[in-house]
């Protein structure tokens, strides 16, 4: 874990949680960043590596990223040396998606109930 100061503010939103994972024998690293995203975020600038102590060469890296899907709160960063990074959504569905699923289930239940009633009469 590292300080949130290592990540620039994004449209006034600060990340809630950052998890670092280095892939062994590869130049790719993964950052799982959880944001309280409530408004569209179009650009993401990240300057993480200055204080990361895991490997000293990380301190030279400067990262820039772009949000591909700003509706999910958990974003996955795949980072390579001297490359622009892209963020992919990971994690559980958002509240809105869960509500939609629940509404669909209720509709299915109500139609099946109607069918049972008409069958009885």
C-alpha cells in the first residue's frame, strides 16, 4: 500500500483503496484502484511509482491512463514501462446494475404468478 498522495486528484475524487501487485518475471504491474465514481471521469493521470518501494526501478516510471468505463468503481490498471496505461473495469456489478437485475427478477416472478392464477381458475 502507498499514500493516496501518490495519485493525483481525479475530477475532485480521490481513490478509496489502492492495491499493488507485481507480476513475476514480467515488466507489467497491476494496480487495483477503487474510486467513489459518481460523475463521469474522462481522464486519469497517475504518478504512482515515485514512492513505491517494492522495486527501485519503479521510481523512474511516470504513468498516464484513460478511463474506459467510468460506471464501475473498481478499475484495473495494467502498467508497462514507458507506456500509456489503460484501465479496465473489474469487480462486482454496480448498484444500478443490481437494481436492474432485481427488477427483471420481479417481473419474471409476477408473470409466473399470473400464469399460476389463470391456470387454477
